[in-house]
């Protein structure tokens, strides 16, 4: 009798293992299908790639730094000119 119970348990364990393997295969197939569809949708949206975004972000930061430096220089030159004209007009 224990032999028959062991055989039933062995068959049940085999069935569970096969079912788990099939479920894992279905899960992988579903993930693959979802990933493929997501890539198609994102491809149609014409989104910016991360590398391109980072490159433009860096360029914008450099341009901002240069703009600030140039503004400071222009302000300094304007102040010098104003002082020069003020001192000439005082004479």
C-alpha cells in the first residue's frame, strides 16, 4: 500500500514540476511579447534617448555658464565706460 501511495506522490510531484516549468515558459513568452509591443509603441512616440538627453543637458549647462560669464564681463565694461564718461564730464 505504501508503494502505491509513493507512486501517486511521485506522479503528483512530476505533474507539479511539469506544470511549474510550463508556467515559467508562459511567463517568459508573455514578458517577451509585452517587451516587443512596448518597444514598438515607444518607437512610434519618437522619444529622446538617454545619451542624447544627457549630451544636450551638458551643452545647455555650458552655454548657461558662458552666458553668465559674458554678462558679468559686459556689466564690468559698462561700469568702466560709465565711470570714464562721468569723470570726463566732470572736468
